[in-house]
C-alpha cells in the first residue's frame, strides 16, 4: 500500500527530528451507515490505517456481531460498539425446556428481557404466570434446568 509506505516514511522523519509520532495501525472502520441492532457483514466494514486507540484490528472480529447504536461511515469500530447477536427479543414467545434425569418438559413463555447465546434472562411462564429465569440456548429457546 502506497499510503502505508508514506506513513512509515513520515514516522521515520518525525522520529529522527525528535518529535512524537502518532501511533498508526490497521483498524476496522464502517463503510456504510450501520443501524442499532444490525448484524455486521463483511461488506459493511474495511481495514484502514488510522490513529485510533482501542480500535478493533481485524475484520473477522466484527463480522456477525450486533451494532449497539447507529454508526456512520468512517467511524472506527471499538468493542463498546458491538455485542453478541440477540437470540431472543423482549416480549417474544419462547420455548422453555427443562431437563432432569431423562425427563424433558416443554412450555411456552414470554421473554421479559432480550438475550444473546448463554445469557440468563427472565421469562413469564404463560401457563402459570410465574416469572422464572432461563439460559438462552438458541433462537427462541431457553434452558430452564439448574
């Protein structure tokens, strides 16, 4: 990359003159508007040479993750901009599964929280109207076993 070579030359000149040089490295930046809740695709981001402390250094670290709040083109992505993809949304009807010693019970509930894989969320059992807690195991599925 020509721009990288020019930056390295500028860095060398700055260091030889005794000046402080900015830390430039590869970071992931948005190429399009990314809306809250959107999953990041490879075409939505690119690797750029920028001075960006805390920026994510590789595209594969962001693809498939969910955007927390709207991001505009040119914004350097940081870990605080992303989260694991949501498997269950608030108010979604979910399947609650309880397994114990070969016995499997299934029931429906309404999610009171949103959650990603492995998160503990509250859910209201539709049959009993009781609020219980379960672990997200997939899209619309909760493990209620302790």
